[in-house]
C-alpha cells in the first residue's frame, strides 16, 4: 500500500483531489478535484473525445442527470439495482452480506442471491458482526439509487442516474432519425452518475458520485460481421485473459473472431479501439478479462472487464458488455414507443454493445502507476511519471537566480510558451527544490534560464524521468516541446 | 417570438438540444444536448477557460454536486432559498405568488415578502386562479432544493447544490494553503446546479438542472484598490445601465471607480474581464444593469446583472455580486473552523466578489442572436450566424458531383483538414441543398471540390454570411481557415 498511501498524501497536499465538504466532515464517497486534478481530468477527457469519439465518428450527447422513475422501472434498476444489506442487531453497523460472507467462506458469494438465501448462508456460516460479535437482523435489499420528487406537488418521482447510458438509450430514436444515421452507430456520453454505496472506499475508486464515459454501439445483430472497419484492427493484438485461464495472453482480433471468443467483428473492433485509447493515454499492465457465466449480467452475451494491474490489485476500468436488445426492448415496453429502426429496408430493434468506462478510476489508476519513490544519490525523490500529454503542467520555467536580468528573460520565455502549453513560472527556492516540487506533480520538462541564456539565447531543458539536461535554442523550444507533449 | 420558435424548432430538428426522457414525457425543466449542442457548449467552455480562468490565473476546481445539508444550513439556503407558492383550492394548479401578483398589479412584487404579506396582497387584489377562477389556499414557502439521504441508515441528509459556488467556498481554505496563494485570488468552477423550479420554462433559460460557471474572487476589503491589473482595463469601457436610468451608456472603468459606481478597482477589473469574454464569444447588445436596493440580496454591496437583449427581452446571463464576508462568515460559523487567512501579516476573513454565469442561458441567447430568416432572391434561408470560433462544425467539404474522381479528391481534402478543425463531408443532394443544411447549423465555411480542383488544386470556399465564394489553393486552406476560425 506504499504507493496508494503516497498518492493519497500527494493528492491532498498538492490538491489533485480531496474529500468534498471536508470542513463539515461531509459523508464518505464524495470528492472534489483541485486545480491539478481538473487539468488532468480535462486532458484525459480530451483524449477520450479525440481517440474514441471523433476517431470513430461517434455522436456525443450530454443528457440530464435527473430522470423520471419510469425510466428506471423499465431499465430494471428499481428492482435489480440493489445490494444485500445486513445490520448488526447489537451495534447497528451495516454490511454488505455478499462481501462479508465471501470473506468468511473464502469463496465468491454472488450479490444476486435472495434475502432468504443470504439468511440461510449467514445461519450456516454462523456469521456475526466483525465489530461486536452481535447477531445480524434479516437481510434486506437496499436500492442504490438516489430518488426524490420534483415539482411543487411532489408527485413526480425522479432519480439521479446510476449510469450515464440511460440517456443514450432514450435519445437514440431521435438522434438516429435526425442525424440520418445508419446502423451500426455509436453514441457516447461523459458525465456524472450516482450510486448510494453502502461503503464507499478507496478514494476515487468507489464513490457515490462519479464520472462515467459510456459508449453504446447500436447494431443489427444479423449484420455484426459485415463490418469493414474491422480490417483496420484484424492484426492488432488484444491482451486477453480467457475464462478459466490464470494469465492474460495476446490474441489478434482476427483470431478472437475466428475462435468465436467474441461474437462478431464489430465487438472485436470496439475492444481494440478501447485498448488503443488506453495505450495512447499511457496505461500499462492492462488486460481484458472474460467474465464467467456467474459473473455476467443475465442479458450479457459477450462480457469482458478491462482491468489494470496496480499495487492494490487488478482494478476494473471499463465494463464491456454485449447487452443484446435488453435496453431498447425494456424501454420499448416501458415507454410504449416503437424503437425499431430501418436497416437495409428491414425493421430492426438494434442490439447494443457497451463500453462503460469509469473516468475517475482510470485517472486514479494512471496516478497509481505513475507515482514512484526513487533513490537519487543519498536522497529520495517522489516523482509522478505521467505521460507528458496527460501531465497537468507541461513545462516549468525557472530563472536560475532572482537577479541579473534572469527573471525578466524567464518571463519572456514564459510568455512565448503559455499560449501553447500549460506552463508555470517558479522562482522561489533553489533549483533543486523547484525540481522536487515539479517532479511530484509530474511536470515533464523544466526550462532554466541562466547567464548563458543572456549571451546566446539558449536554455537548459531538464527531463523529469531521466533527470538529464540538454541545452537548446529558445527559438526551437515550442517545436521541441510540441513534439514531446502533443506528439 | 418568431426567432424563439424558429430556434426551438431548429434545436429539435437538428439535435442541438431537446427534452430529456422525451419518450417517457419526463418532467419539465430537464434538457439533453445532442451532438451539435455538445460541441457548441464545449467550445463555449473552452473559451471561458482560456479567456477568463487561464488569462487571469484563476484556480479551477470541480466539486461534488451532492453536499451535506449542514452546508446549506450555514449558507442560508435551507431558510431562504424558497419561492412563495400558492395553490388553487379548486383545480389544484400551483403558481408563484410573486409572479402572479406582479402581473395582476402591474408592478414588481418581491419574492421575499412573508406568507402573511402575500395573503394580504392576494386578498386586496382579489387574485383568483387564472385557469378556473378558484380561490387560493394560503401562501406557502416552497424550498427549491432537492434533498434526500445518503447511506443505509438514511440519517445523513444531503442536497444537490443549487449553485456551484458552495464547493468553492468550502475548498478555499485548503487551496489557499496548498497553492501558496496570496490575496486576491480567484477560484472558478463549471458544473451542474439544481433547482426545483415551480414552473420551469423557456427551454434552456429556466431549467431544473443547469450548468453554471462561477468565479469567486477572494480579497482583502482594505486593499481592494491596491490592484495593479486594473491598469490594463482603466480605459476600457463597460456598457453600464445605472440604477434609475432607462438606457445603458459606455463608461470607462477608471470613471466607474472614480465616481464610486463600483466600490473598488478589483471589482471594475473583473467586470471588464467578463465583458471582454462575452465580446470574444461574439455576443451583442449586452449591458451591466446596476441593481436597486430592493432587487439585491441583503448581503450584496455592489450588484450588477450582466444582461443581453433578445427578441424575448433582456435576459440575465451573469449575476455579479460583491458578497462581503457573507459566505466565508457563514461557513466559519457553520463549520466552527477558522477560515481567516494571512494577508500582509494580518488575519483577514476574505471578502468575495462573485461572477455567477449561466452557461446554458448564455448558449441559448447566443443562438437566439445568431438565428435569422433571410430572403435570398425569392427564397428564404434559415441561417445561424454563430461566430466561427463557436460554430459546432467549422467546415463542410463537398464534392460538386459524385463522380469524375471528385469524391476521392474531396475525401483527401477532408483528411487534411480534420486534424485541425471540426469538419464534415457531405455529398448528398444538390450543392444548394447542402448549403441550406449547412447554413441552419451555422457552418461558416463550405469548401467545394469541382473539376477545376483536379486541374489546379484550387477549391471554392463559400462564406456563410456573405454567401460569396472565393477560390483558393488547397495548400493554403489550413492557414486561411485557421485565421478565420481560431483567429
């Protein structure tokens, strides 16, 4: 947990993120992003938009977070979006029955069991409160949606969306029509979702309010293999851990289709797009994990979790599910509207393949992978090895001394760069101290203005990772940095 | 209402925005942005970030939308964030007492009256239900916050923030410390806010869920005139309508300070920054309207509404309020934390000047100003004269015909431009029809590839506003467009 603890400390100390309403000791599971965190998140989102949404020609929407309860009745959330909750009859502590039983029994207890089944298992396992040894009250199903009413009459029940995708399903009929779209078509959305978690934990990993980026691909199931774009990725290898295997291996998309590991070219293509996005972002040690029958939702056909290896284990970043016609079928029944569309002259209720990405957890895991405590001579340095394209601040400008005209020259360089990059000017403390401050927030390049600069208009650029310096002309700075930061 | 109706029709037809959950006839006051709307909104936000946040060196945060009720007790929202609500005893329709009385009496009835005062006025005015002539039940105060509980015990009451600024006030102490900041310092945030409006209306203008961009400037009231940056705007003229005047006039910032129309250089500077931002965005016909005593909040010292003139009247886009120490004082008392900071060695509870911007309404008014129905010969064209920097799509690429190698050449040009601009390729229908489709969504430049292109690598560029065409070399396209779109 060394890196995890180091990261939380850094986040609080430098303001990447910190608990919301902390001066009021607000409830757990809500976090604010500070300035560095906002910039990092925005850069992540920009890459998502460029390398997934625009690259594939997806349609992006931005839907309301509050939706009528009728939507969640049709989507199944009212009934099924529940956690099994047990309360100690003695000290009143709440637990998730499945989690506590899984720990006690050393095997996975699915959350989908009935209350009666949980009570029976609790009896058999003689499960008592870990805190006070009290007995548990009977299991209840706790709905994780935040619901309330809207309007003065208080008779319209609404809920905060527990996932962003519902807006996409609802908007699909209009957008398909007005964009003169043809199947297959992908719709994307980035925004907040909300879940009343029983025990939020691990900072950005399990929050009650969080940012999702979801992509829903609508397609005709009969034509999911007529998919030209697949050729672009046929030879591209996915890191894939199949059901029953203990290690991931690389498998070409063409082979995934041929061996029927994925059910169509369309699905293989979007899995590839996703992995390419995370490669672009600079994530390491990832895998697609094929879910077993007991793990996947009842409607899921293909189901993979995109996971990343960190110090605290494999973390799920994206749920990839072929959901069949579960969603549009449910909303067709719930809204009594016809949601079929024409494809090659035939009416089709489109099937959906979903990529459901956790944005905050992606950022948290990128930070976890980036943070390092390193020996430098006899000292230690804390460094955040974020890819330059993601680092909140790309360049720091330092005058070597606060005299001899160096600050003026440094401000001149700062002025030249700030239209192009996220730059800071820092003149306080020794250069060594400035490097340490820059390293821990991941500034990839530090530019120092010294006496030689005044003579020949050259500066030193110090590389965060190698700690090596090189001398280059001021006139070449924008190009040099441009290649490293954007390239 | 011609433009307003035209805009709503366009928004639905081309997907700028449309009602949320429309297939379920969801509750009023919730809207989704479609693809064109998302891009427009993102470009607006990018300009906000560049020309306000970064230009001034503000710190941007992104806070949780759900905050504990203790925050809203301290901020005064629990008690004061209420609308006077009356219900017809016959047909059960709800109205805002102040609005209905204002209409009936032909003068402004402030919403802050007590229930008893409203009942008395209703009696005197013999106010009955406009729908069924029924009598009204006694006035009630209706709190506009959405509140609910969090956690399995349901004993932690939380609310959706009715304004984004509360997170900024709460985060200020930590950020001031860790950013080694000095007063004055501005914090900014863009995000959702929520109000349970009694009667949401006018599309994006009065929603129950909406996007705000708020800036809070923290400063030492004793040093608000020691503000060097003011010199940059001393001669810049604000469009200012003073209390009691019927028309706005231009007043230099230096004169606003000299004549004590604003209480400090700091406030004049931020008003100027705001107006410059809206000029950059391309808004016309705006004014700062100085609020009278009966209009401003009890804590407000300087109070101006930044408004824009549209077909449906003057619309408030930004509330500019010098809030004194109301906010930090309230949270200091509520949280029992010391929120003073050091300024020049002295402890100060900072005062706050706030710019509270409605993002959706800004976008809606920009669209309202941009839309036009024009005669072109004997025909009419609908055109959206959005500034090129805001237009969701900057360039359309058309092959004149779908043969003779023109589509291939056009795709080549499309490929060259799409890394630089938001571009579409459109080959369907006559060029005239394509222009009409482009005009109504505000595409400023249409590039046509014709037979001459194949001979000399030139294309025609047609300007949306003048409808004139000019011929230029493909090699010069990126530069030519860059100047027009980003310049």
